[in-house]
């Protein structure tokens, strides 16, 4: 990436959860995997990767590899990244632009009810809760029909969303599209960050004076 482009991304997204959330939401609006993967990669390029990796609980090289724009990132790592960026995902109906439609107010019914349950599972950015919510949402439906709509084999659907594996983003987006849902990313309240790690070499120790 050109240095000028990286500088622009840094200015837009570094330490700016609101801008990051808005950009990721727009990129994921159509449940398009390539657009979502590219957006995650650009957001990473804007960050201090050493700090993000620390806060996400990932190795620096793992963070680069996962969000470099070439592989299909797994849910656990996406949630770790979201924790580090101080954002979280919600699920809303495909024609909705307001998180409130998933998170509050109305009685669950159809896709709206699934959106609310999935939003609850994603709210803490905790992998176990998110996987359980996905499992409940998928297995409570006609899995054969959902698999057909998502373009995923029925056996693969059970394996991916059975609660025992770490699902990849591409399959999550396919299932959401089949359920007429989509992801919406929102910023979390401001938090005080941990001290930034010191960079560079430590200062040299002073030489001992001759007696």
C-alpha cells in the first residue's frame, strides 16, 4: 500500500471506533464476503498493530495473516479484533438501518426474533456466547431449506453451526443473507486504554567510572 493511502486510513480509523463501525457496517451491508474482508484489512492497516494484537489476544503475525485480505477470518478472531477496536456487532433485518430493531422494544417474531437473539450473543464479543447464539438460530429452523438458500451443504451447515467449531466469516454472511439479516457494527463507550508499549531500543547503561 502506498504511504499516502496508509496515512489516509490511519487518519480515518485509528483510535476512532465510531468511524470504524460506520465503515464496517457499510461494507457488510450486502453480506458480500469480499467487501467485508477488504474492509477488515483496511481497518487493520490503519492501526498500531502491536497494540491491537495485544488487546485482541492474538500474536502480531497471526493478526496480520488473519486480516491481511487473503484468508477467510474465523469468528473468534473477528470478535477479538472488535474488542481491541472497541466496537461490537449487532444483527438487524436486511432492510433495517437501526440497531434498535434488533436490540429492543418489539416482541421477537421471525427474522426480527433471530436478529435479537444473535445480537444478544454478539454483545459481549465473547466467542462462546456468539457461537451458541448462531447454533440456536440455525438449528431452530428447517436446516435443509436454510442450507439451500445459503448455498451450503446441509452436512456442512450442521458442522459449521453445531457449536463445536470456529465458523468462518464467509459462511456466517451466507447464513445471514439466507435469513434476510445483516451485520451492523456499533462503537462501544469510551474506555481508558492500557499504557502504550515503549518502542525502540532501551537506553544504554552509563559506563562505570574508573576508580
